[in-house]
C-alpha cells in the first residue's frame, strides 16, 4: 500500500454495519433488487480488502468507496416525502416530464460515485505507469476507466429491469442522465486525483 491506514478497521466496521442494517430492512421488505445490490457490494468490498496490499489504494479512495456504498444502500431505503432518497428532487433545474428531471439525488450519487471510481482507477494506474506518462494522459485514462465502470453499472441495472418484477431503474431518460452524471463525476474525480498525485509526486510531469 502507499501508506498505512490507521482508520482501516473503523472503515471496515462502519461499512459492514450499514450493509447489515440495510440488508435486514431490504430482506424484510422483500426488495430483491437491493438484496442483489447488497450481495454485489459485499463481494466487491471483500475483493477490495483482500487486494489492498497490492492495489495501493489510500484512505481517500477507501472512505470514498464506503461513502458511495452507504449512499447506495440508503438510496432505496430512506423515505423522503412520497418517495425514497434516490427519487428525491433536490431542485428542479429542468423538468421535461417522466424521468427527464434535473436535479435528483440519484444523479448526485452517480456524480459522486463515479468520481470516486475515477480516483480508484487513477490510483491503480499511477503507481504502475512509467514516469514519462503525462498528467493529461493519466486524467484521460482514469476518466474513461470510470466511465467504463459506469456503463457496466447501467448494464447491471438493465439486467435487473428485465429480470425482476419491480425495480426503480427508470426509463431511457434516466439511463441517459445517469451516464451524463457518470461522465461529469468521472472527469472531476480524475482531475482531483491527478492534482493530489501531482502534488505528492511531481516527477511524473
């Protein structure tokens, strides 16, 4: 790893706790969509922890991932008005009807989540790239890497939509807006990660 993470046991404990609490609620409600997401989240979390000595991920990436998991688990659980957190219309900047609405909490979570994904991709690549690779190239690679993960996420949501009786996936507008916010979040995350990496390792530029 790049450095020791003294708060790692606390991070793992908090992450496991909120997943168990959310899992209990989703099982009680019979929400198969989020039960599946919970299983995937637990598997991904286990892989991240197992590979941590080789991945080089630092506290920023790990706490960011845990925060993303928390928002995702709470997104379909916490009531907000007549909907849940994911459906909360924070401010109506644009509303063309249906799911073509900006700005919803779902979009904010997509922006944040794939910003974190870009940080993770950047960190995975940065310590393995030769010094001659430019900062601009690192930003581009982290950006498109995170967008690829975002596209995979939409494929998973599509599979949930066609295989489960009741999901909150939404229509084509929702998918398109998710991808747009994934793109923006990934770009911001790539910029942030490169800035932090450049500050700590200026030799690469």
